[in-house]
C-alpha cells in the first residue's frame, strides 16, 4: 500500500509543513516559537471559523492553567511573522468579545503537488556522454565556470554583509519592551547565612520597581500562580520552577540570582532568562569582600543588567538611587521588612506590624518601613499612631527612590496634613510616572471616595484591579467604589469574585454586610457576622450592627452593641478605634435629639483619648449639635492653638459645626450659607450624608419645602453613602415634612409611611417616633391641602440655651478630623 501523502497548507506566499513543524516563505523557514506555530496551525485548520479564546487556550494548553496574556503574546508573534501591521490584519482577525478568525485564502496540498525537487547526493541531475564532448564545449564550460565563480564570490560577500547587518540589528534590538512582564525570582543562597534569604530578592525588586521600564509580576499574582500549579504559595521561585511560573504568569523574562561564599568574600550573580526559550539574555557577576558590602556591590550589578534588557541610559541615570538609600544599609532590617511585606501581601496586616517594627529597630533611618506602619495603622483607624510613623517617614524621604518618595508623600498628605488635593495630585504624578503600578490607582480610588467623586473612583478602581488582580485590597477598593455609588450588584460581584479567588479581607466582608442590610437579607448579614468573629477587626462589625440597630430606631439595642464594640476593640489594643466608635455614638444620639445622652457619651470619648486633638474637634461637633455651647467654647479654645487644617475639616466638619450653631440660634439662612462650601463633598467621607441632612433641616426651618425636598431626596438617591447610617430613615421623615410644607399631602403621607415602616420595631418611647406618628395622624385627617397647619409640621431643630456663643467661634476651629467612617484600605 502506498504511503499516504502528508498534508500541507498554503496561503499567500506562505506554506505550513505540519509534519516538520515549519512555516515557509519562498522556500525559507520563518522562525516561530512552538506554541505560536501550534496557534497558527489551529487557526488555519479551522479557517473562516471564529475560534473563541477559551477554545484556543484549551487546545494549546490542555493540561495547564495559563493567563490569557500568553495567548495574546502568541497572536502578536504570529502577526509579526506574517508581516501584518496594526492597521492591516490580512490573515488573523480579532472578533471583539468572541475570539479570532483566520481569513487568508488557504489551499490544502499534498507532497505530490509541492513541485519540490529532491536531489540525490550520489547522482548528478545531468548525464553527459563522454564520447560527445569536444574541445569547444570544454572552452564554453570553462568560461561558464569562471563567470559562475566570480558571481558566487560576489554573492557570498553580499550575503555576508546582509547577515552581519541582521546580526548587528539583532544585537542592538532590546530583548524586551516596557509592556513585557518581568518575574523576580528568589536568590539561590549557598552561604548557609539566613540573612540573605528574602533580603536580596527584596532589594532587587525595589531597584527594578524604581524604574518605569520594568513591569513586575506582583507578588500576589505569583502566589496565585503557584497555587494553581498545585504548589505552596510560599514556595521559593528558583531555577527548577522559575520558567514554568514565569510562563503561566504571562511574563517574558525571569530575573534572579545567587550568592555563594568563597573563603573571605562573597560572589553575587544576577541573570535574566527568557521564559519562553530559557536563553540567558543578561548576566552580571561581582565580588563583595564582606557581608556589609553585599548590598552595595549588588547595587552595582543592577544598572548594567537593566541596560542589557533594553532600558535607555538616560532612564537608568534618572532612576538609580543607591541601593542602600532606596532600601537600607542593614541586611537584617531588609529581611525583616521583606517578611512584613510578605505577610501584608497575604492579607494579614496586623501580623505584619512586628516585622516592620523590627526593621525600624535594626535601622532607625528605614524610611519606607515607617511609611508602611503609617499606612497600616491608618487602615486600622489608629490615626494618631499612623500620624506618628508617617511623620517619621516624611522626615527621611529625601534619600529614597522616586517611587518610594511618592508613596511616603501621598500617605503623609492624606493622613497627617489631611489635604486631599495634594494627596490626589501626588497619586496622579505617581500614576503618570509608573503607569503600570496598581498602587497609585487603588489609593486614588480611596481618595475619590473620600471626596465624593464616585464615578472617578470606579474608573481608577477598575484600573488598579486590571493591573494587579491578585491583591485583595484592589478588590476591596473597587467594591467600595461601586458600593458608594449605589451599584450594589456590581459591588457584590466584585466581593464574590475576591472570595472565589481567596483574596477576601475584612473590607470585602464589611461591604457584603452593608449590601446584605440594604437588600434585607438577614441570613447573609449573619454569615458576615460569623466571618468577623474572632477577627482582629471584629469590633468593626459589631459597630456596624450598632449602626443597623440605630437605623431601625432600636436605640437601647444599639447601645448594647456600642458597648460590645468598645470592649472587643479595646481587647485587641485598638484604643483609638474604640474612641471613634464612642464619638459616632454621641453624634447619632445628638441628631436623634437625645442631648443629655450625647453629651455624656462625648465626655466618655474624651476621657478615652484625652490628648487627641482630632477627637476634641469631633467632640466639638457633638456638643454644638447638643447645644452645649460652653463645652464648644472650651474645646475650640484648645484647638485654636493648632496650625493644621485638613480638607475634611475645612469642607465638611467645620461647616457642620457652624450650621449646628446657627440652627440653635434660629438662623437657618446662615446655616445654609455655612454649608455651601460642603456641596462638592456631600457624597464623601466622613460626611456620609451629614451635610445634606443638616442642609435639609435648615430649609425646613426656613419653610422652603422645595429646597428641603431636594436635600432629603439627594440622600435617598445615594443609598450607598448611607447604607447603615441613621440619616437614611431620618431623610424619609425629613422628606415627609418637606412635602407637607409644599402642600403635597399624598407624597407626604407616603414618606411618613415609609419612615414608620423602617421604624416599625423602634423603641416606642423614642421622641422622633412619637412626633412622626402624631404628624402622620393629623395629616391623614386632612382632606384638602389648604387645611394643612404648617405650624404642626416641624423639623427636630435643637434649641439653644440663653447664653449666646461668641460671634467668631467658628474661627477657632483649627484641626483635622479623624476619618472615622472610612471603611476602606489603602496600600
């Protein structure tokens, strides 16, 4: 039986030999990586069909999990090999949202149609009879041979020049581009000295991350990749598995190294290896005379390595802070810092604190270690501690890398100076300099949430998650942005994705608790309560339960939750957070009209943190609302000595204090004017509906029903801002009173019914509940709008005692406020 001819494919000037795995053009082989050839073969065999990305990836990697970027890289290589341009895809077409399709005119041929001539080495293709040969023929052939030899000589010279030019171009062509991912591997440590474990990798990571040219695979993504490979997330990335991890993470090059001890000196080696072929692209080696010189000598290796990988000389000169300044001179301090970063990447912020503190003990000038502690304590609502460490970092910022300087300055402006504009500008500059760094985009999300710019928060949150989908904080940031913007379905989907990826943290579960409350899903709320049990931030969830009880009018029950929240939080050593909860409780009591309880609770909070300027300012707001002008004056006298003013204070809290005092003076117009500056921040934090609510009360006092409706309706239109806040039910009551002022009895009765439904289980002796029921009863009996007695429809405006506050009391408010309500996480 004759052997079956092998199948070949032709399109344009190209031919595919599937048996020999060759792509030919004009008889010349076109070099292709193995997976890129497989990709082309699948597309050609299914010509004119749309093949989804999922099907392509299953066909190419049937037994492995890889990132979609691997497929994209293969398509890019193919298009380049086939001579396609970004404007002209004549063979491979992308079908948006679906996949790819091969559109070239493909012809299937067999070997008998190829037209190839295979010449036997033992037999000449032309046979000439020796008897017919003559001298004349010999002379002709001699001339032909001489001309042929001259032609061959010239052709060889030309070919040599062409080959030389190609080799020179290849030598000059950088092996990687800025968009290519780089995996930083672990060092092989044969010295037997544990101090090098983790510290050298950390130093290399810092130095490569300092350059905008390098796009590093995040540590969180490496952990996920290792888990998908069935390996421990803590496994070291060394040569045995480095290329496999590198390919699965979609990276192009893995950079690692080794250190060994030769007598009295150390030998350091750095190398960069292609993830696809295993080819070494760059290698550097240096010796250090002793342990203390290892970091410095390693810093000398990195710039030439960066140059060989394609970074420009000007970029290297600009972004090359001495390694001992960009990190630390102390190897033990760097090792401790690396341990802290590792714990933090796993979502264990509280457990990372001892490591960072040890790093500072070993090197008191370790600027970025101070900044890490400042960021962590801010996330844990320990704002005084946060301020302490960030001040230390800010004072040491002059000799760090540009990236670390951005980090330190942004956190300082946010948590110490509390100037949102400077914070946002710093993150924007950071993002412009390092456009592939997810950190500035995530933290911009938090700042936009704080200032009420919710649509912008969603955009930057999406960008951060795309850049680094393996970090729990980025899920939390985007979920919080969606939640604040009242996109509850999207927020819930992000949270559930984080849980599925095992990247959930407390902020994810806090968001899920709020969403469950909004949806009225009690079982889901209970699941989140159980998740927090035993957690360091268990007190935060109990605080949320206190808010929920208040929102339902269950005042006594909420008081029990507040007591528990304080107890549990203090048990975990979070004194400042416990005081924050107490101030919030006092504020809610004041806005419910419970003056005596509000004042007593505020005094308790002051005793808990007697020296905290920010807490004194927050207490001033409680006393202003509770009409205790004497205490307001005393606190303002102390705060007047402080030079610091922050965005929250200037645009949210100070206007609220002034408005509360003007309402007590029966001057609602002045209260409205005081709150004008807060309008752009109405949807921000720590506002959380406060400015809109106070503005609505002032319009009610002015008997301006239309304007009051607008303010209360704004609260109701932004449920994500007031998920568990008391201002959600109070806005319904305010809206009912505003509609009554307008003479719209139908809408007023509807709003009263909604409020009473929200407070159906409220404490029966609650003053606001009694007033609402009486007003609803009177309004229900009215048959005509003209019968409405406007004097019976009133807002819960607090009365001021006979003593009048000084006219310039608002000028004495000179301090920033804690961001008590900010339930989010910065990096």
